[in-house]
């Protein structure tokens, strides 16, 4: 079993089975899109048992985006931050998968 945790504006923890073809655990949290950091259990639960691919990651990202409750301020609009919640969740999941499945070079 291999796992990875990546932290961006979207924090992702991902665990694959021993063959690397099914997701056995996933946790997704968001920052800067709610008054406090936001744990999105429905997005992680959505991934359980799925093949780690772009379709699964897009579904989880959509759930994370839907859970976001951002405000507009001088750094960006609520609409833009909500959009970024989905984009960064998808990127974090792809990055986690790449780090899990790529052998260390050292």
C-alpha cells in the first residue's frame, strides 16, 4: 500500500491498493474558500473503490468545488475562488497519483 499527502490550496491524501489500480482511501480539504479550512468528506468518499483516473478526479473535484463557500475580497472574486477549488483539487489528485506511482530516483 502506498499513500501520499500534498498540500496546496487543496490538501489531498490518497492511498492505493497494492496493485495501484483502486483508491482505498482519500481525504480532501480546501483552504481559502471558506471562513476556516474545509474538510470535504463527500469528495474523498466519492473516490473510494474507483480507478485513479481523470474521470474519478473530475468527479471529486466537482464535489469539492460545490462545497466551497468563498467570499470576494481584494485577492479575488468568490466565483474565481470557487472555480479554483475544483481546478486545484484535480491538480492535487493528479500530483498525488504521480508521486505514488513514480519510483524514487535516489
